[in-house]
């Protein structure tokens, strides 16, 4: 895939933000969201792309490798990380957005939970906001999204990154996440965000115990009834198996396995760092999925596909 991006996702371009989910609905394959962290302290690539020139080069590289969306984050949400001010987040983010605005042929997503940062990001060309807190840190974030007719990804987070290590296991992890996401999506709709512009993310690693993340991946079909597109971000997460001696190749392979499980479980979008390698995993997983019958992951359909809505997770969302 060349730097002009996939022609199938032309409707996702940032200058037409209302269409990003519409284009997703028309897709016959899962989309790949490339992660671009412009932070000094993100868990896997902190500091590598804080310079705007390097950030732009990385965004263009990810598009050339097959990214359908670029997700830019200017504040780390790794376990134990501390919150940064609105001013500092904007200082990191805006120079990159200014320079990327006319250079990309895929939509820009901005990862933030602050309404003021979301407002500025949308003014500078972002097509969607990816709220890692699921509207729990700043409920006003939904208002600029609605005003700009932008897309919104609502991610489930329990507690805060500073407190995750102290949290007890969730007794009913699937039921709790489903209930919390349902409440957050209703909050967004009440604030004026159209349902057709909302996607949900179960928030792997965000306040869940290690073993519970595998449970989430095994039961993504539990989110079907919410009837929203499903985003899953397993990339380089600490719940993945690790070697005693750190190995980037091992983590990449573990991520590829989790990406495969996500897509077979119903994910419409996978959020990842290594675009080329995970694009390959996604394409293979999707080919395999196309041969599953109507009993797979709870679907009642005779043909598995990815048309939405309704298909908010699990293959029942792909009909």
C-alpha cells in the first residue's frame, strides 16, 4: 500500500470528519489504527516521536505501511503515569497537528480525555477523539465532539493509571465493562453525539488484572448488544506474555496473536504500534474469519461479514 492510503478508506480523510464511521460501515475488513505517541514517557515508545519532524515522518511511514487511521497521543496513560496539564498536552500536540493537517490522506484521531484539548484538536483537523477515560474524567469532552460532528471512541477505564496497581480484580469483568460502556455511550448521545459517530473500546489493561484481559479477548461478543463498532488495543500491553530478557520480537509476536484474537472475536478496528506487521496479522485473521459459519461467536447470520450497524463486537456485529 502506498503513501496515498487505501482508496477504500478515502471517505475517512480528515477534511470530511462526519464520514469516518460511515466509511467503516462500508468496509469489508477490519481497520488498522496506528499509534503515534508524542510524549516523553509512553510505555513503549516514549520520547521517540516527541520531535515534530520525527512524528510526521512516523505518521507517513505508518500510512505507507497500511494504517487506516493515525491516533496521536500527547499524554501517557501507562500504569503509574502522572497526569499532565492542558497547556503541556497542547504544547506537545498542536505543532504536530499543524504540520500533519495537509499531509495525511487518512483521518487523524487524538487520544485525550480533556475537553479543551479535544476542542483544539478538532479545530486543527482531527476527525475523531479517542477518550481513554470513557467520559469519566471530563464529561464535557462530548460537547466539542458533537459541535464538530466528529467521531468519538469511548474506552473503558477503571480508576486512574496512578491507582491501577492497587485495584482489586473486577468480580464480573464482562458485565461491568458492558454496563459502564453503555452508561458512557448514553452520556455521549445525551450531549449531542450521534450514535452513528460512536465506537467503543473495552480498554485492555486499563485497570484490569492481567488474566482478565485474556477473558475480555475471549468474550468480545459480549459487546454485541451495545450495537457500536468495536475498537481493541492490545499492542505491546503488559498483560501479554513476557520473557525474562526483554525481546521486541517476542512482544511483537504476542501482539500479533492478540490482534488475531481481537479480529476473530469481532473487532472492527485494532489499535497498534507496528503497522506493517499487524496489518499482515489482521488480513490473515480476517481471511480466516470469513470462513466461520453462523454459530461462530454468537452470530445468527448465515454469512460472516463486517457491515455495521449493528455489530458492536463479536461476529454478530458482522452480518
